[in-house]
C-alpha cells in the first residue's frame, strides 16, 4: 500500500495557499484597474480581476511544484501579486508555451497579448 495521501486531501492542504494566491491576484488587478484614469466598465473590470486571480493561482500552483519545499510562502504571495498586476495575459503566454511543448497548434485566446507588428 502507498503512503501517499489521496488527491482530495492533498488538495485540501493546499487550499489556503491557493485561495490566498487567487485573492491576492484578484485584488492586485482590481487595484490596477481602479487606478487607471477614465471610466471603468464593471463587467470588464470584474472579468479582468477574476482572470488575474486565476492566473495568479495557476502560477503559484506551478511554482509550488517546481521550487524547493522549504521556500518561504512570501515568495508565492509575491508571485501571486506580480501575476495579478500583470493580468490574465500571462495565461495566454503559459498556454502558448504548453501548446508548443506538446506540439499542438497554437490557438488565439481572449486574453492573449496582441501580436507584435514588428517582423
């Protein structure tokens, strides 16, 4: 028999960290959107904030499995805030990277950064 914890209980152990990452990313992006001049559309602002929270959660989850276990949780929180500030476009970059690694054709997503017009 294996000593490994079932996936459900392992996820429950990570739930506070992932929830904190999501919250930090969402609030950081919301602060960035509220700091921009001009009027904001509520739906767009909320969508960007939630998408940034999901991006922060994804980055923290990826970092958590790649960095040493004794790394400070503050590093994960900082990564969540930086990702939240950058916004959801990081998901497009991560998706493109994963698609390339898997040999899949790339697809355009709603939060992808605009194509670089330079040759």
